[in-house]
């Protein structure tokens, strides 16, 4: 007796509508993917093996300098520059984004000009300008322009050192990029949210701080997280003004012992480690601000559908 005849017999005997048997789905085998994965794995193992056995790598030097005081001091400066520059960039970017969206054409023009200038010049050039600002203005003074009234003055080199120049260059440059990211986040919030807040008597400032900006974080965090990772690596550029960062200290070291490749690999290991930590942190921050949206809603609906299907099977 065939399966179809058996199913009809069971239906007639029980008097109930028989459910069709589950489909035995056979997954499609993607041989092209497996071959590509095998080739990539083979090449990766070959590359790692060549690095491990390469006598020019000098693993002893890498182990010596990986946790050496010189390296760790530079690492602290790199982290410090990243955090300070991103704080300046986020706060300045938020202010510039609000100014750019303002109905006051003076504020919007100033914000547009700032973003235009700092996005239009390479960050390396900006670092060099701040680092050698003393050649342009040997002395800084606080007073009223076009008058002889001066409240204070100081030598530029005494006020703006290498670290200060690096912070100013990185932070002010990041503010221009962060402004466009935050502006996009603000625009993504439905205008009805602002109208509802204003109708409740909230001021424009309170509406922006308590209603618009918190909701815009869902859009702002992913690109801003990428900017933070990019900033971590951009700090290596301050080595051109001896910024005492990780790369600067290692350059000083290999300038004395001529072990260039091993010390560059030390820098690579630390940059990859910090980037990985930031990526993990970005993932959790994105998940926090993304609650109730998009992927989370889709997964919740999928789980609900699976539960309903399970209950139907039980019945």
C-alpha cells in the first residue's frame, strides 16, 4: 500500500483531517563556497606559517617590547588622545549639527563653513599646522583686536605643545565629521516627536536634549563607533610632531636599534587589540540603543511565530 493510500485510510478511520507529513528538506550544497573557504583557509595558514618561520620577524624582540615601559607609555597616550579627541568631536559635532539645522542663517553659515574647511583639508596637514603654529604666530595674546588693549600674552610654543597640538587637530577635525553624522541622526527622527514635545510645553532646547537626541542615537552610534575606531588609528599621524603616542615611541626605539619590522609588528598587535575591544563595545552599545527597532522587532516576531506554530502542533 502506498503512503498516499495509507494517509487516506487513516483519515477515513479517525474521521479527522490528517495533517500532511513534514517535508524532508535536503539543504542545498554550495560547493563553490566550500572550495573558496578551503582556499582562503589554506592561504591564511600559509601566511601565518611564513610569518612564524620568518627569521626577520624576530619574535624575541617583539616579546621584549610588547609590554615594555616605552610601549605602554605610548599606548596610554594613544588611548588618551582617542578619548579626548572623540569627546571634543562629539560635543562639537552636536553643537555644529544643531547650528546647521538652525533657522538662523548666521549660525547655519558658520557651521557650514567650519565643516567645509575641516573636511576639505587632510588631517595630517592640520596636525602639522597646529604643531608648527609658533612659526605662524610666535606669540599668543588675549585682548581686543585693532587696539592696544591686551590682557595676557604667552609664547606659542609654551602654550601649545605636541600633545596639545595633537588634541586640537584631531578633536576639531573630528567635530566636522561628527556634525554630519549627528545631523543625519537628528533628521531621521520623525518631526511629529518634536511637534508633540512642543505641544506639551517643552522648550526647543529641552525637546532636542530629551526627545530628539536620545532617539537619534540609534542612527548615530554605528557610524560614530566607526569614527572612534578610525580615530584610534589616526592618532598614529601625530608621530610627525613627536606626539609621544605608541607609534612615536616605537619609532624612537627602532631609530636606535634598527629593528624596524619587529617594532612595527608590536604596534600592529596593540592597534588590532584596541580595535577589537572597541568593536565589541560598539556592538553592545548599538544593541542597547537599537532596542525595539528593526532587527530586534523581526527576531521578536519570528520567535512569536515559532511559539504559535508549536502550540498549533500540540493541538
